[in-house]
C-alpha cells in the first residue's frame, strides 16, 4: 500500500478546502458526504455535487464505507493574522539579516 507523503497530504487537504470553499460563501459551512471507498491511504467522499479525496487518517477510525460524514470549514481570522505576522517577521529576517 502506498503511503502519502506530508506534501501529498497537504496538497489533498488544500484541494479539499479549495473545493469546499468554492461551494460556499459564508464564514462557516458544514457539507455532508458519504464515504464511497478507501484507496491508497485516502478516503473518497461523495457529496451532492462533488467527489473529493482526503487522507484516510483525517477520517475517524470508526468510519466505514457508506457512512455519512460532515466536513466543516470555518475561517479563523486570528490564526490567519498570527501566521501572516510570523511570515512577515521571517521574511524580514531573511531580507535584512544584519538589521537589529
């Protein structure tokens, strides 16, 4: 069985988030999917308008094929701001290594 690398997992999660966010236009949304199957360390989820693939390790262990799952996406402004600040500080350190 193939294992997904961290980069593959991040790509899958980003793909899921992008897919779901294009379906919604509010700060928080829960979308219902059924688990169609598990393959190559991933879960294939079928929704009303989409089929998405996410790492199996993000699915609760008790879930099986045919189960219904809710995928909830919400924005986190405080975390976004914290990460932006951290990224700017790191970039400033890289671009201005001798500045105190």
